C-alpha cells in the first residue's frame, strides 16, 4: 500500500476529516502525539521533545492511503535529474556522483529556535528508514517536464517543530553541502551558480503538511542523484525549490537568498510556485511533458500549484505575480 | 570518393540518432535528445561550412571549396529536423502557440531567423538560381555568417547556468567572421594595390 497526495484524495480527505472530526470530539487528546528526535550534538541535548500537532484546519492537507497510482519508472527518475552539483547534463547526477560520501551526514539546525543543534541524519528520520512514510507526489520541474515519484520521509514540520522555532522566526533557509572534491559540478569553472546551493521558504510554507523531509525515493536511500541523504520535497513549487543534500537549516527573520533567484531574478522568482499562466521568460509553463519512463512521455496541461491548489492556495493571498 | 566521404560523414550523426531512437538508446527523454542533438549538429556542420574556405587556403587544396554546397545542404537538413522536432515535441503542432512563442521568446526568434536564411540558401543552391541571381547570389550566400551569428545567440540564450559550450561556439563564430573579414580585406588591398 502506498500513500498518495493529490486533488481527488484531498476532496475525499475533507469528507473523511469531517466524519472523523465528529467522532473525535470526545477524544481530542488523540490529536496530540509525542515525537522523538534525539540529538548527538553536546550543546543541544534535545533527546526527547514533545511535538504538538497544530490545530487541524480545513486547509490542512495530510496524505492518506489510496489505491495504486501510475508512477514514473525508477530508472527514469534516477537517471534524468537536475543536480548541477554533479553537472548540468540530466545524466550527470547518476553518472558523476560515484565519489559522493553519504555517511556520516549531519544537519545543523540553528538561527531563531530554542533548541538548535547538529543532528545525525538518521536521527532526523525519527524511525528506521523502512518505516518512513511513503508519499507519491507530482514533481514539476521549471523546465516544463514532470514525473510522479514515491518519496520516503516525514513531514518537515515534525523536524522543525521539535527544535521549537521562536516567535520572531519568519523564514527557514536551507543550505546544501559544499564538496567540490566529490561534486564535479561544483568544481566546474563555467557555472554561473554560486555554491553552496541555498534555498528558503516562509515558515508557514515550511510548516505546511505537504512539505516533506525526504530521505529516500522508491524505498531507496542510496541515491545522491535525487538529493539524498536528505532533501525536502515541495510538490506545489518548481523542483529547484526542493533543496537537495541539506546540511543546514536556519530560522531567520529576514527573507533569505535563494540560488536561482539570485542568479537570474527575472526568470526565477523567490517563491517559484507553479503557475501555468505565468511563463518563464524563455518558455511557456502552460503545458508539461510528463515523463513516465524511458521515451514514455505525454504532454499535458500544467495545473496551478501543480495540482495542489486546494491545499496551498490559502498561503498566497492577493496578486499571484508576487508569488511567482 | 571525397564526395562520398563528405556525405557519409555528414549523415553519420543522423543515422546514429535514428538508430538510437529505434533502439531506445537516447536516454530517458529521447525527444529532448533529438531536439538537442539535431541543433548541435546543425551548428557543427555550419562551422565546417565556414571553415572550408580557410582550410582550402591553408592547405592549398582548392577542391575543398566545392563541398561547401554539399555540407551546406546537410546544415539545412539538420536545421529543418531541429525545427520540426521542436514543433512536434515541445509544441505538439499547436501552431497558434508557435506564433505566441515567436513573439515572446527571443531565442526562438533567433533560431527561426537563422533557419529562414538557410531556407533561402538551400532554395538557391542550384545552378539555375546562380545564373538567375548572378551578383545577388553571392550577397545572399554571405548571409551564412549572419545565420552563424544568430545560431550562436540562439544557443547562448538557451543556457540556464553553464556557459562553457555555448560560449565556445560563440567564440568560434566570432573568430570565423573575423577571419572572413580579414580575408576580404587582404584580397581587396591586393587587388587595389
């Protein structure tokens, strides 16, 4: 059985949530749970933290089980990647990531939070890898191709809540690893990107239940080309927002920089939500080429927020252009 | 013999792509591979066309001049495939969108103009046209340098972040145009002096 998240599910979810809501009135305590996240860093012995689930709202969107859905083949999703750290060719990440060391891997969480620290990636998972939640998300690249991929992980907000963001925190910045000796694309002289790769979300976006801390795809964690050992997945945004190889998460008050936005602000907005009617200056975003497998490609219309509008549109009020 | 070699060499990339397409060896996104490779080979052969007179000069082998038309027609064929692949795979023959893309996206305009020049050159590549156009024919076919310039810009505008290859191609085009300019000047001073 797999866990999926898409529009039809969401509608069903609303119905189920309503029914469950009635049933749960008498037992509100079931909405709370205790999460564990152990810290290895000496300065942050946050070995047991209580995570309080945010109050459920109608806009809350959690994935639920659904019958099988067509997904992209693992070969396609692991041999057609954008990870400029390994090179700009789609085949580079699979071919040129052989030297990449995925363990040990620690993630420093700092900035405006009460329990900063450096955590081992295995502790961030919270459970053994094979017990992580699996979610099937539509993944939409800014280059107008898309795939359907099963991700293994847990909601990002579980991790963020555990370090207790301060009231003043408004943004969450993500920093990727900098290892030019293991990542040939970072050593390239012709790249106009600054390394390490940085990205950021508003705290509200990062705490959204769809934002997914990801430790593997297709049940496989040994895939640097897909951003492992630790990335985030944000299905309603263009793929480059879903930062790979994360080594640092920082809570800030000011809007942090984002690599593609810095490189070319005219072409890549800071929010980078999927809006089919707002074109990239060099190509249209109205349609996408859905890659199902090698040479198995269908053209289809793109959807606002990549099909997750019901779940996330409430985060973006007013003129859409400012959230491009 | 040389003619056979020239056509064989020019046809090789196309045959490899064709074989790759049918054997599923063009990667995860073969459509994109076709668009990309047909464009790159258009450019490669275009550079060969521009290099031929220079090499003919260096090697004192004037026969080479004769193969400009053959290679030039291959350039036109690759460019036409490139354009057809683009319309088929990226636009799905939505020609209304082609108009829109041409209006809004400069890299397509540059590529399209380069292709129009190649069309004009291919259409006038026979003896009858040479006889009919006379002096104008030479001027028309000098536009190949403009096509190369447009192609270089077309490529540069495509790049998302790695400018290495596109920059190299643009550099070669600039060198070739400069070389042509110097050649004409030398010839003129030789004639006038």
